[in-house]
C-alpha cells in the first residue's frame, strides 16, 4: 500500500516512519510512504505557501496554487486516488475508518497548517476529510502519522502476530481485555489464575468478559454499536444489576 503525504514540513516524518512496525512494514515492501514538500511547487523565489485571508481576521491561509500543483503533479488530474485532508472539521477517525482505508491500494494525505486551506482545495481537490477528535493541533502532520500507523497495522503481514490487530481495542467494537506478563507476582500483586490454567476456552471466556466489563465501565457508548451475543448481553445485564 502506498501513501503520498503532502506537507510543508516533510522532515517531521522520517523519525517516526523509520522505527518499529512501520519500518519493518516498509522494509518488507508492505508499505510505501512518499512525503512531498508542497513548497517545491511554489512559483516565487520565496516559496510562498500562505497568504492573509480575504475579509480580514487573524492567521494565514494555505494558498490553493501550490497544493493543486503538488497533488496533480504526483497523482494526476484528477488525482488517481482518494485525497484526504487532515483537518479538525473532518469526520472523526475510528478503527472502522482505518479498515476502510486499508482496503485502498493508494491514498494521499494533505496536511493543513495555519488557519487551514483555501476553501477551493476542499471543494475541488479533496475527496475526504479526517479529524483525530474535537481539538485543534498546529498542523496535520501528527494526524497523518496516526492514520498511517493505524492503517499499516491492518495490512496483512505487518504485525508479527497475524491476529494481533483483531484483538486491539476497538477492532471488535470493544476495548481490549487486560494483559499480563512475567513475573507472575510483582510487589505482592498476582495475575488471574485462569491465565495460568492452560484452559484456552476458559481464557477466551475470561478475556471476552473483561473486554465487556472494561468497555462498560470506561466507554459504555461503544456498546450501542458493538457486535454482541446473547451471552454478552446477559453478562452486561449482571453488571448493570450489580450497580443497583
């Protein structure tokens, strides 16, 4: 899968992309991330990429000309793949959306800066807008890295454990169950006996119930859309009854 990232600050990407899972995925040929400096497509000696907003007001706005020129030079006109603007006005990013994006062979990520992009970029170039949540960051570079990371984990072969992504929080609509590792006792705190039992069916049952309980306590809103069995619902009913 290939990502084309368009940014004013390309130097922000290599430190993160050259570590851990993303590095291994790139070395294995599973992931290709090409970072493009929008300033390379400016037409003046100062490489101007922003200007004051029409109508007045504070801040600067990213100009449309270098953005269109950069995207179309790399992707064609019209672009040959989805062009996603990382912007606080976009749809909130979720694991489900990560799964949708992982099915694409190629994606373009456009990193906004300053007060945002000229509205004509949204109207005539961008095909989707994604936000990490209801807050504002300095630019779209961190959200772009978050999207690349979340999507890359879903690519077949990217994780050492083929089922690893399926167990992650939100993958099934629930938060993930607790994890423990050696030593079996630390500062007097042990681990649940079931995890030492070797009884895989009981372990899976415990993990499912722990995931349900954790979601019930910490993110009950997720349960509205989670894929629940009758046994799950019965267990949740006992949790609600325990609260009186």
